[in-house]
C-alpha cells in the first residue's frame, strides 16, 4: 500500500496547498475575478468574457468546485456558478496566516476581502518580485 507524505502535514497545511493548487492557473484567477464581480454567472457568460473555449472554462470551473472555491447550482438547463464566500474567506485567512508568520506583530494589517484582492489587479512579475497594493 502506498504511503502519502501528505499525511505528515497538518490538515490546515494540506487544505492551504489544495487552495493554492486550484488557483495555480491564470484562467482560474480570471474566472474567480469574473465571479466576484457578479452574483452568479453561467459557463457561457464566462466564455463570452475570456479568451477560452467552453471546454476549457468548464474544466477550470470543475477544478475550482473541487477545491471548494466555487459553487455550481442548477437552474433549468444551465448551471449558475458563484464564489463560495465562506471557503474563499477561509483560503484568504489561511494564506494570510502563512505570510504573517514571518512579519513582526506591528507590521500586520487586516486581511483584505476576497473581492478586494481579486479586483485589485496587482500582478506578479518574476523579475520584479511581488507588487502589492498599498492596502497590504
């Protein structure tokens, strides 16, 4: 029987890694941004706004659903997707806790909301390091 090294880590660390893995594609970040803008969206509405095929968007939505960051509710013949607010907040709290561990208490600030982060548009450029908004 195979032994998974994941068993050696805390449940919280495994969950944080799962959230990170699910967001490790720019298309998924773009989908989360679109879903944060509206209450709900169908796959077709997301396809209309992104340069991706319906099959690609559907696959990325499935990954986000598996991670628990997106909810899909059937409405007639379509599925309406929305951000799972509770799990996204949990992910933000987990990531915030990971990155605050190395900062002195006086440097810690309130964690922004998921919508603030997704809509802030801050970007990572490998040759420039991470660029954070002033709020962080």
